[in-house]
């Protein structure tokens, strides 16, 4: 496999980031799901901290 030019590697990396961003951006999170997730994260963090 011949070495690739840095420009090609940069273009491939940017394409991968854009495709990942589109997938993440299209996910709709409801308000109650966000609060639930936040509560679980805070609960686990405080449980680890206080124990």
C-alpha cells in the first residue's frame, strides 16, 4: 500500500467527522429523556463520591 498524501488523509478524516456529526445531530432527544439522563449521571456521580 503506497503512502497517502496528507491532503487525502485530512479529507478522509473530515468526511468521517461530518458523517458522525450528521448521525448525532439527527437524533432527537426529548426533554424528559435529557432530564432523566442528567439525573442518572448526577445520581451515579454523587453515589460514587459519597461512598
